[in-house]
């Protein structure tokens, strides 16, 4: 049983998705580190989140330093930078995993490789499977949050009507990420192994198509028929 909350690093946390997740977790009492290729950009985003929440707990730094300090790293870089970003933090994550064999850092991959202009499901392997291959077995990878719309996350006045599908080959890591999602106000469900994440990536092609056709920015998915501990709305 964990007594303290894990430290969360949002790698590429200066864009659209990262700050939304950071807001939700900082508000829930997590120590959040914003990661970027540029420390100043990370610090500016952290400052903006602190100001919005009336906190001073969110900090910013370069991606590798953020990855080294975190218990859970959430990757929210633009799709085209997926490999480059993971390789830039690989040494930091592997060193951290070596230091803490029984509690390795987790990489959560929120990447959905779908083009907004022409939304089509990507071919396997899943982005998160590639991440696991690049990082090696000592760093568990979890695919999650690909279907959580940035616009919904950033609107703190509204509950999140978006369920999170969690795919990983490591059940212990899945449970930690499910708890993280719940603390951020989302229902989350274990949805099978890492290779299933290709379906979740493909699902975002449907969500982008829905957004475009119905002129909204918050299309998402809800799961029914599965018992869970629903979060309080
Ligand atoms: N937007 C959404 O609603 C949404 C929803 C669910 C999942 N996602 C997923 O979340 C991820 C981020 O989406 P986004 O819309 O937030 O993207 P974004 O705003 O376009 O970019 C996010 C960050 O990527 C970093 N980046 C850009 N080029 C890079 C490079 N060559 N190497 C390393 N980092 C680089 C930038 O950070 P720095 O310049 O600070 O390094 C940028 O702030 C994507 O994989 C997307 O599929 C997005």
C-alpha cells in the first residue's frame, strides 16, 4: 500500500495535453514536474499552472532531469517526436530503474499517431510497444490518456466525461496509473496488454472525426458494463 503520492513528470508538458493533465494532478495534491527541451519554457508552463491553481508546487526542467526525478513519467510530446523524445530520456529512466530495482519508474505513453487533417488508425506496433522496446524491460511502459481531450482536461469547472483505457504488460504499473487517473477525476480501466494500445490509438481517429463533424473539441469514450470505483463528480 502506497502512503505517499508518486512524483509525476510530464515530458513535453508545455503543449496542449500535458498542461491539462498537470493541472488535474497538481490540483489533486501531486508533485508535478513539467518537462521540456527548454528549461525556461518548462518553468513558464509550471508558473502558469501554479498561478491558475494558487499553488507553488509545480516546477519545470529539461525532460531528462524531470524523468530522473519522477516515479511516473507521462509522455505528451507531439506524435512526430515520439522516438526522439523517448531516446532523449532513455538513459535517465534506465539509471533510475537501476537505482530502484523494486520500484522502477513507469513511462506512461499518451501518444496517438493520428493526423488531424486525415484521421486514420495507425498500423501496429502501438506507440507504447515501440516505447517498451526502446526502453527495455526494466522500465515498465503503460499506454493511457490517448482519449482524454486536452480541452476537457483544462476546463477545471467541468468534470471529465472521458474514461481512460490502460494497456500494459505490467499489472502493478497498471494499478498505479489507474489510481493516478482516478485522482485526476477520470474513471480508468485495465484494457489488456501493451499491444492492445494500437486499438486505442486508432480510436482517436474516430474521436478526431467526431470532433470535426460535430464542431466540438471534446469527443471521448465511456465504458459501460464493467464494475469500477467511479470517481466522485
Ligand atoms: N491534444 C489532445 O487533445 C490530445 C489528447 C490525447 C492525447 N494526445 C497526445 O498527446 C501528445 C501531445 O499532444 P499535444 O496536442 O499536446 O501536442 P503539441 O502541443 O503539439 O506538442 C506537445 C509538446 O511536444 C514537444 N515537442 C515538439 N517537438 C519535439 C521534439 N522534436 N522532441 C521532443 N519534444 C518535442 C513540445 O515541447 P517542448 O518544445 O517544450 O520540448 C510541445 O510543447 C500527442 O502524442 C497526442 O497524440 C493529445
